[in-house]
């Protein structure tokens, strides 16, 4: 089958199919306007900046690369910035992520870009593929932030984490209860930020509510860059020392939460 999978560049007119594909892979990735803003409107864009994997006339893989100058003390160099890499769920485990990476490396070489940057969730399948492809972690200069809207940071961070970790998102898509996050008067549920393949109806007691305080949200800012072990230790720390409160709708939900919680720990 792998030999029948074609790798090519983007063609004008298939924007809607690409957006539908990204929404399938990421869950609520965005609309056509977002894609046009990220690509067609980008100052250095050309159609070779998007790599497409195609099987029997259908898109099964997508990967973008942007080019921009990085200013150095003695001049500037052109670098490539990778983004929106995705493989259709039915075609994962076939090393197609590595294949679409190599295609973008070739594009970077043709443009004489000596460096390529990528951002993936540490420990994810994409991260492991990037490491095998030769990516190395670089230590960045410290940056300092002030969180103005903690509830928005919490929701955006969770949405980003679920988009980057397909196994965790799948667990939530297949669950038969909802998980609700709360910060002060602001609440939102897992089901509101992921694309659920089926319509789920929950009773008033089919929920787990996690109530955060501001210190806990600050602690979670670097969650996506942690290793699996650090994520688990971080969650234990939050539960014990930062007093994140967990409310469970019923005794039955308690046992469901224990079982599902173990599954989630394995996929972090």
C-alpha cells in the first residue's frame, strides 16, 4: 500500500478538502479562513510549502512549512518552520509522518534553508518521529508571562494538548461521561472542545468536575513540554499540595473515573 501513496505539493482548489482533513485529525482545527490566513496570506507562501499525501484520490496526510529570515549577529539565514503535520487515523503506524517530514526537508534544501524548526508535544508519536528524523531539543532563553485571563489560558492549553495527543483525545471521544473544568465562575467541558464522533447524552450525575485555582493554572503552563513522568508527578503535586478539588457526580461515576483515569495516565 505504501508504494501506492502519492506525495505531492498542494494544488489550488483543494483548500476545503484540506480543512476538512485537518478537522478530522485535530478536532475543531478551524475553518477555511484560518487556513487561508496561515498559508495563502503568508508573505513567503507558495504552493510548494504544503506537502500532501494522497491515496486513491483522497488526502491522507498534510504538512506545512513556512520560511522566514532569522537574524543573527553577523547577518541573517533562511529557516523553515514546520506546522500542521497530520496523518489520517486509518493510516497511522506506517511511518508516513517520517515520509512527509523528509519531503519538507527536501523543500527546505531547495530553498537553501540550513535549519528547520518544529514544535511537537513531548512524548507524543510525532515527537518520537521527529527525534528519529534527527531533531534535537534546544534550550531557549527564559520568557516571563503574566496570566490575565486564567480561564482562557486553561481552555486554550487543554485544547492544544488534546490536538497534539491523539491518544488522549480518543479516550475522551469514546468515554460515556463528561469532564468539566472550572475556574471561579467559568466552566467548560471536554466535549465542548473536541469533535465527538457520536452524539452523547449525559445524565445530571454523569460528570467529573475539576476545580482549579490560579496557582494550579500557572503550574500547568509548561505541561505540554513535560515528559510523561513529569506530567504524572505534576498532577499528583497539584492534587496534594495545590488543592485542586475534584467533584464526582455519583458512586458509579467514581468507579468509572478510576478505570478511565488509569487509561488516561497510560496515554499522557
